[in-house]
């Protein structure tokens, strides 16, 4: 028995489809010739061309969802593709991505004049209509997250793309602060993306980043307080400097248990600085303290956020092991 091709779907069926945004290639796959597409898309007709090669199969303005799909279909289609159905490696970024992530300080999707779409560096596309093309840098592109069935850039990358054209300091500060305060991401990846985009030379961005880092530091400290409290750990002394009697300053720690000679240090390095130099400084301080018999537990904000139970076990184990170690050197503990 020979395979017979399925008859093309009637135009009325296409217009009644749940998602009424299709590419020219998809319409051809449905048996709609180019001449018919052109006739249907004339001014005043039942269809309209939203973007080059992308059609809306109803009159009137597109919905936010239809605009996003149109933008991704325009940027995702490749010459010679079978049906143009996929989005390729393109993903929504910028303010539209932040709105999809749920940012309250981002404009609503329907109010945006444009949709930013991140595409591979090698794609030969131009911005057109309501679509602005953003090209991925030479390094490995970000991995898209799926939101409402759409590929969306991670928060850190979306923030950098959104801030590129912003000049209002208050808006920049609100977006960056919300990213950290509401737990969308940690400060480090945001600052890395801002640095990659060469935005840290702009004074209003630098000021906002300072607030971002302070916000991240405060949240990490709150998580550390909660971990100690919620897991019944002994109360430490908080935010202290350690010194040898009459000797040099050993460095500050975020929590210290003098009777156990155990210290906790939060890693809240600012990535815009020289990370290798900062890590070397952390390592030198840790090695020096451990030579004095002080155990240093190194925690990151992400570990405290995502695995507080495990981090509490690490700290408790260090406290319990204190009795099995040789006594630590006497150090002076001062408020920081």
C-alpha cells in the first residue's frame, strides 16, 4: 500500500489554531502556496505579516504571547530548514525575559515596544520591527531556561542585556536589587555578565552594583544567622576580627566559636575585582588560621540558599571535632 500525502489543512482551520503565528515554511508545509499567503496578508485581509517570513493568522494586534513566538520564529528559522518550526538556539532576553521570569520591576510584556532576542554570534540576522537582535559573545552562550514553553535567557544575562540601553539610575538599581533580594540569582553571575558587556564603566551601573553587592552580603548573613538558629548550633560571636596578642591582624570572619576554635567565612567576593588575587588572599588567610589551630569553614551564599541543611552538618562536624584537635593558639577577638 502506497503512502499518500495528507491533504492540506483548510485555511479556516489554520486561522482557528490555538497558536496563530506561523512561518512561511510552516504554511507551505500545510499546503498554502506563497501566492495565497500574499493574498491573505494584504492590507485589510484576514492575515498580516508580523516579521519577515512570519505571519499572524488573524486581523488586529498580536497578543504578547504571539509577539514572543513571532520573534523566536523569525530568529530561529534557518535557510533550508525543513519546516521552520523550531526556535533554534535563539532565546528571549532583556526586559521581556525579566518579565517572563516574574520581575515586578520589569514592564509588563504588552507594554514593551521591542523584544530582545539573543542569537548565536554567527547568525546573520538584523533587527527589524519589534525585534532587536542581541548576539552572544565569543565565549560559550548561556543555557536557556524554559518559561511558559519559551526559551528564555538566565536572569544574569537578561539583566545585562536589559541594562545596556538604560540611563535611569533608579530603574537600574530596582532591577539589580530585585534580582538578589527575591532570590532570582546571586550577585556574582550578574556582575560577571555586566563586566562582559562592558557596563561597569558607567557610573550609574557601578553605583547600582555596589548596592547589589551590599544586598547580597546582607542576605547571605541573614541565611547564616538562620542556619545557626534553625539547626540548633551553639551561638557564635558574629562579625569579628581575629588578632594575635600584641601581634598582627589575622583577618575578619563572619562567625567564630572561641571555645571550639572554629570560624565561618562567607565568600562574597566582587567578581569585578581580580578573582585570582582575591582567592589567593582568602587561601592565605585560611592557611594562616589553620596553622594556628583554627578550623575555617568556607561557605558561599548559594550553598546557604540551596543546601543549608548540608552546611549546618559541616559546621556541626567541625565543632564536634574540636575536642580531638590540639589546642589552638590564643587569639584576641574584636568586634568588626
